[in-house]
C-alpha cells in the first residue's frame, strides 16, 4: 500500500513515521520546506506539493476545511491527480458540510473518500494509539484496515461521508465543556480546603469522571506542562464548527453557545497559540484561594 501523507505537522508527521515503521511505503509532503526537512532528517521520504507520486492512499492532516478543499480541488488538485480507485483520507477536524461536498466530487471522479478525524494527540500519532472516527463506505474501511490498525488503538465506523467529522465535533464540544466544568469543580473543592489532586482522585472514582479529569488534568494542567500539542485556536475553530452545524440542524438553544462564548471570552490572555488545556489552568488559578483566603 503506497501512502502519501499531506501535512507534516505534529500529527501528520508522526502518523507518517508510524506507518513507515509499520512497513508501509510512505512519502510525505507539506507546503512548508521546513516541515519537509524536519521529517526528512528522521528518515521519511519527502516531496514537494507539486511532485506528488501516484499513491493508493492520500492521507490529509491539515488545519482546516479550507486547506482540505484546496488540496483536493486545486493545489495540487487530487481530483485530477490521484489514480482511479485511490482513497482520500481526511484526518483533519473538518466542517462536515464541506466534507460531504468533497466526498461527492471525489466519488464522481472515480476515487474513494474516508473522513477519519483522530484523537490522542502527537503522542498517540507517534505510537499508533490514536482513536479514529470514520465516515465513509464499509468496503473502503475494510480495504484500509491494515493501515487503520497500524495507526490506531481503536477506530469506529459511525456512518457515511461526513459522519466522522460530525461525531468529532461532538467529541470536541464535550472535551471543551469538561475542561470548564472540571476546572470549576476542582476550584470549588480547593476553596473548601481540598487538595486538587485529592479532588481529582475522588472525581475519578465516581460518575463525574471524564478523559479530561483522568488524563488532561494530571498530565498537562496540574503538572503545569501545557504541552499537549493541541492549541486553543484549533479548539475555538472546532467549537465554531460545532455551533454552525447545530444551527444548520435547527437545534434548540443549549449549552453549546455558552461553551463557545466562554472559549472566546479572553483572547488577550488566552492566545490561539496557547495549549488548549490552559483555559482550565487559568480558571483554576483564578478561583483557587491564596494562603490568606483559604479556610
């Protein structure tokens, strides 16, 4: 299976190296020469965007739907470049409306489409332990099973084209909400004199636990590391996509709008380039009592 990975950031680069280590014929491409050079130094064959080789799979790892559309339609234009029967796999967190539009064009051109947004961060990409949400045809997934198994700890087929991106937006909405609510809960306990680590241990033994309380808080927030590899700007973008999707579906008002507003409320002190876990760190620091105010 010949795989061309387009987008060699922290996620795409690590996915490419993981697939190469698993024995696949992998080449990588990125608009930025610096990214290509960084991966070339780690032993990955790299090519310029205008020199993509014929491949069985084109694996996209890009920031937004706009870049996905550009790669598919115009630069380099996979619709005209990719061999018939090859598969375009979009691992980005994309707008499901655009994904479904592109999927129709891809299939009309004699190609196959799979949206496959991932979770697990750069570490999951580097170790082949990602979670993947798949939107596409079952036959396409069956053909790509060896590649998917090499990349992920678990992959879940959730429906047709675009469905993977719908569920990914739902997942990221919950993650964003959990960061806010868990920070508030831990801060409340801290004001009552409970150590944050002890509070988390209690939460994680009960029904209030989540991946945020079990992983994010000890790994990146209480440790003060804030180096998960996922930025506040990307989470803000995903939340806007989730809000837009809900509006298009005529969803009744709910908590989503409040979560979106909270994530956009402090752009000066929480920059788009900051690690996304910093929103919980900031809330916890603001609400945690000092020695003078502690009970």
